[in-house]
C-alpha cells in the first residue's frame, strides 16, 4: 500500500484543476479545455523552471491529408453534382491536419522521466465561409501534445477523469481554489509591503550618511513620493497605513537631522579655516 501511495505522489499533487483556468467547448461532443500556460505553470511548480527541471523536445512534425474537398458542379446534362476539387498539379485538394510528436522530459527525485505524446490541429479546412488555414496550427499542436503528456503524469486528472462533468465537484473545486488564491494574494501583498518597508529603512540609512544637502533632499523627496504611492495602495489597511505614516515621519526626521549635521560640519570647517587664516596673518 505504501508503494502505491508513493507511485501516486505526483498524481495526487497535480490532479486538481483551478476552474478559473478552464473553458468549456462544444466541438466534437463538448468538454473542458485547460489553459496551456496554466499547465506549464503547474509543471514548473512541480519540477522547476522549464528547460531545467522539465522540457519538451519535438521528435516529429508533419501534415496529414484528410478527406478531399468537394465542390458543386453540373454534369453534362446540367444536373448539379459534387466533384473533387483539383489542385492544379494532377492531384486534388484535401484537408490538412498539423501533427507533432514530442518527448516531454522531467526530473523527479534525482531521476529523469520521459513521456511521448502527439498533438494535432486542423491546418487547412473548409467552413461555411470558404476555405480556411490556421497559421497558429504548429503552436496549437505543440501545446496540445504538451498537455496530453502532462496528463499522463496526473496533471488536471480531474478533467480527464470526467469529474468536471459533475457540477457539485466543479463548485467545490472553485471554492477551494478561490480560498487558496485569495490567501496567496494576501501573502503576496504582505511580501510586497514588507519588501517596501525594508527598502525604505535602507533609504533612510542612505539619507543619514549623505554627503551633501542636495543628496539628502533628493533621496528624501523620492522616498516620500513612494510612501505616498503605497498609501494609496494600502490605505484601507489601518495597520499598514499607520506603519507607512510612521516611516514617512521618520524619513523627514532623518533628513532634517542630516541637513542640520551637514550645516554644523560646514560651519565648523569654515571656523577652522578662519582660525588657520588668522593664525597665519
């Protein structure tokens, strides 16, 4: 039982899908499409940066011919009929699908894993508005193959297992990820605030050691402007707003003290110069 659980370590870690990164589609019976960039992000979370902890190698790329295109013509008697469209070189026009075969590799627990998968996208096809070709087909096929390879490891398994066809599961998953995303947003916002406070403390030290009045005033002006900007961002948070106002007061105090020190140093230097000049007169 322990070995079975271990075998599912990756699967259980990545099987759930955030509904905010999915989209319903109606083609070919309908289903749920997963955002490719979202799956890349999940793979990066699991294995590390793309190209270092995981990646994709293209093994094969081709265009497969499908059914021939037909057009309405009239026979010798003038009756309408369907005929194959010639391509002008002795053959006939037909639909084309772009196909790519990839090898997705990844590093896990000091081992390298590899999975092969195919991706396919219509390239040349006929619609009610005429013939269409998709210049994005190679990119779409590569994304399709990558998603299929990752699904083999359990990424977004809930969709491929049909759980997204159950509305109660989707709503429960939406609530779960909503709470997680909200918590992450709060943590990210706190980190931004903490980093800013650290930066201001460093700037205050710079002001305290400035060598000229102009430098002290310039740094102070820039810091106070940044504090005011962050007050507009964090103003609704009483605790953070209080800390920012206290930081602003500290910056002003440090600036005034340093300017006063520089003025005293300048006056003392001038007095020494005058004393030296008087002694030599």
